[in-house]
């Protein structure tokens, strides 16, 4: 499957993630919601890992990989909790989600540039500047 199709499928799943957090935020505490979300996500990952193992696929694991995956887990766990908190304060999903997701895209791009020494083309820089403008406009209206 081409990477773009996979990326769009991932975006669809991420949209569901944010949308259902918004819906749940009025019915569950941020801490309980985040724990349930993480347990379900861990179970899903566990099923995938078990399926791969049963197929005999080798699973590469290194100390560095474990540490970096754990760091990503800390980031996503905190992001989940904070997303519940943001939406429990009445922020509309049409405002909160673009600010959260756009902000994460922008910060990830900056980390890629600074830490990984990646490069951007002119149109890509323009895209990031548009994200900054979009965040400013969304945050200003609420």
C-alpha cells in the first residue's frame, strides 16, 4: 500500500481519536478517560504483536528502540490527558483539534529541522507558516 494511502488512513484514525475524546470529555474525568484510552490502545497493540509473533515474524528490539518508544509513550499519554482537559473546558473540537494537531505538526517539523538536520523546500516552509497563521486565527476566535 502506498505511503500516502497509509498516511491518510492514519489521519482518519487520528480524527476519530480526537473526535471521540471530545465526545467523552463531558462524561468522564480526564484521568479515567486517558487510562481507558491507553488500555484499549495497549490491548490493540498487544493483539497485533501476538499476530506477528504467531506468523513467525522476527521482532527487532533494542535498548535504544525501547527507550525511544517509552519516550513516545510519555508524550502520547500526556497529550491524551491534556486533550481531555482542553475539551472538558468547553473548547469546540473544530477549534481545539486543529490547534493541537497543527501545533504538533509545526513542533515536529521544527524538531526535524533542528535535531535531525532535515531540510524543507520553499513550499513546505510556506505550508508551516500557514499552519502558524491558522493556529493564530483559531485561537483568536475562542
